[in-house]
């Protein structure tokens, strides 16, 4: 059983990362980067990955980095972490993250 859960948006992100990496850097590099991301997610699931709270009013929303991507996830009581998004450092993080919260039915992300 996985130590984390991927939201549909995160699955979409990973597919896009794989396509881009294969096209730009080749299959071998894409395989290496996928392995690095999967290990990163396992560390999140085990609670061994250093992360920080992303918003003051959302103590459950955390972020950490893996090379050029930020991973946004929810720490949940009595459940595996939910990885919401894996976003490149040059993306508009706030708008993309807002979309991810809407995807999982949480429209109050920016309410404080």
C-alpha cells in the first residue's frame, strides 16, 4: 500500500512532467526524475521529508521541494497525506493551487 495518496490533479502534473522530460531530456532522464519524485512522495508519506506550512490559516497545507518542482500536500489526521499538486518553480503557484483545491471540493483555501 502506498504511504501517500495522489489527487487527480497531481496525477495530471506527473504525466505532464514525464512528457516534457522525455521530449526535452530523453527517456532515461525521465525515468530518473520519476524515481526521484516517487522517493520524495514516500518520504512525505513516512513523515521524514522536511516541509513547511504554506498558509498561516491552513495548518494542514504543506509544501516541499524536489529539484525544480514544489509538492503541495495536505497532512491529514488518521489518513495518508494527499498530494494535491506537483508544480514547476516557474508556474503561477497560487492560481494553480487554487484550482487544485477546487478539484478536491475545498473552495475555502484562501478564506482567512
